[in-house]
C-alpha cells in the first residue's frame, strides 16, 4: 500500500477517535433524550420556539456525561496520545495534565467535556437556527444537520487544544459521511422515521 494512502487512513482513524466523545455525546442525547425541553416550551418574539421539543434537559445532561465518560476511557486506554499529537493550547493546562496515568485520565475527561459539551451546544444552535427559518423539527437541512454538532465540538475543543487545519477538514468530511451512514442504518433498523 502506498505510504501516503496509509498515512491518510491512519489520520482518518485518529480523527474518528479524537471526535468519539462528540459523536457519542450527540448520539446519546438523541437516544436517551426526551422529557422537559431545554427552552421549557418558550418562544421568542417571532412566535417560534427557541429550540423546540427535540433539545431536552435529559438529553443535554446525558450527552455531556457520555462525552466525559468516553474521554475518561480514552485517557485511561491511550494515555497521552492526544497530547503527543496535538499541542495543548494553554501551557497552564498542559502542566496540569501531562505525565501520569491520573493526569492522562484527567486530560481525557477535559477533552471529553469540551467535545461533548460543544457537540450538544452546537446541535442546540442548529435547532435554534432551524426554528428561526421556520424549519419544522425533523425536516432536513443539508450540511447543518451533519455539521452543527461537529463545529460546536471543534470550537469548544480549540479552547484546550490546537487542532491542525488539515485535521479539521478531514473531521468535517468524515463526519458528513458518518452521520449520513449511521442515520441510514438507524432508518433501516426502524430506529428512525427518516433516512437523513
């Protein structure tokens, strides 16, 4: 196999691994959500809901906890891999989270927190924008549906790590295909009413 193809495959695998807290936080919020909406049913002056019934307190909390949990596992399993591949953006944080197994777990939890929280907030922002444009809940908005949580996760993660531009582009491309693929599988399994 050509070494450049192999390098792209390795980087792609790392991109998925890096984003796992965000991917699973987003999926977990959808799967385990329900209950009281984050906006408590309130509307803005335009008469439309702030977020809608799809963004709930339960889903938000569970999604963020899943992100933290996945980050903890990654820190325990792969140690300082993220620190080795990405420079921590804040030297103060870097000094707190490098060296020992405990600090690797804390680093993983921190990254899981920002990726998971960013994914949940990014998805909520997507819902907010959809409501402003009178898009009904469940109706597709190409690219926004696939990328709102990814953009949120990357923005939040950039508070604690420096993410190379090439990796950001790769994450965006991979996320579009992963999102569509998992939605199609969920539709075929009867877990979703629509394929997108």
